[in-house]
C-alpha cells in the first residue's frame, strides 16, 4: 500500500515534472519569442532613429531654405522700395523736364514769331528797296531820255541857227 502510495506520489511528481518541463519549454519559446520581438523592436527603433535623423535633416534643410527665402524676400522688398524711390525721383525729374520743355517750346514759338516778324520786315524792306531801285532805274531812263531829247533839241537849235 505504501508502494502504491509512493507510486502515486511518483506519478504525481512525474506529471508535475512533465508539466514543469512543458512550462519550461513554453517559457523557453516565450523567451525566444521575446528575444526575437526585442530584436525586431530594436531594429524598428534603429529604423525610426534613422527616419528621425533623415526627417530632422530635411526639416533643417527646409528651415534653412525658408530662412534663405525670407532673406530673399526682405532683399526684394528693400530693392522694390529703392526702385519705387527711383521711379518717384525719375517722375519728378520727368515733370521738371516737361516743364522745361514747355518753357523751351514757348520760347521757341516766341522766337519763331519774332523771326517771322523780322522776315516780314526784311521782305517789306526788300520790296521797298526793289521799288526804289526800279524807281531810280526809271528816273535814270527818263533822265537819259530827257538828255537825249535835250541833245536832239540842241542839235535842232544849232541847225536852225545855222540856217
């Protein structure tokens, strides 16, 4: 009976040993699964770190690009302001030139009118001179005719005296 009891205890112990062995196998498998999972997690963590570094680099590049663009925008604004000032100055100069041109045009018109008046005077003076020359030529021709008539008359008188 003791033997049966011992046999029963041995069977129970053997069963417990078997269960412990199964649990140990399961624990080993779980340990291997856990290590594989740990390795997988570490690999994923490395990938995430690499991705994070890449994204940080891209972000830094993007920020640098943005800062460069902002600097360009500031420079463009400064240049635009300078151009606006230059355009305003040029417009002011153009207005001055326009006023000067208007004055010059007025002066030109006055000079042109004065020149026309002087030309008319010269023309009138030339006509008067031409008329005087004609008149003088007519008077000289008349005097020459009178002189010829006088010579003819004197010849006739001389002829008559001789007769």
